[in-house]
C-alpha cells in the first residue's frame, strides 16, 4: 500500500462560527493554548514557512513545513515534517495536513486530514495526537 493512501482523519463540531475557529487556527498566541504549549511561527500565507517549537514528554522539538493553501474561514493546508520520526528531511517524508471548516448553523465542523502515514499504526498515532489538538481547539474557542 502506498503511504499516501494511509490517511489520518479526525473531526469535531465546535460551538462557534467558522470565523472564530479560523482566528484560533492562524493566531500563534491562541495556538499555544490548545496545541500542547507549542510556539508557532508563520504569516499563514501560501508559500510561507511554518515552524512548531516546544517540548513533548520532556524533549524539545522543532517541526517545520510550508503553507500550501489558505481559504479564510474554510481551509488551511500545509506540509509538516517532524525530526522526531527519525526519517530523513526529504520531501517524501513530509505530510500534507488539511484543516477544513464547514459552517453548520452557529457551529463549525472542523475536519483534519494528514496523508503519507507510514503505516496503520502511524495513522492511529496521528489521529490520537490531532484528535487531542482538535479537542483543545474546541475547548479554547468555546471558552472565549
């Protein structure tokens, strides 16, 4: 099976409009609140770099990627590479992460997909981590 076909997918319904979810997706000080204390640097424009820095289970990390597509209040797509995988820093080892927002009344359905998972076990690991991130996003924006 081609790893591009092993896609992690998580989704949640958030009790606020899409513009409020969008603000939380592209504002580093808000991201830090729901993404495990991660410091994110990016201007969130297509072609721009994005980095995630922080500490996970006592170990520092610095992940990186590039913003691919931005449709305000609808879609954010970026590449993602983490040295913690032990894989080489080459394009074949980057994931494409897509976050889609769908307005549903006053709520927003947030769906995140990540391709290029090395195995079903890696996909499950990604779904667990991204799922925790989405739950944190939901709690953060619903409290604001």
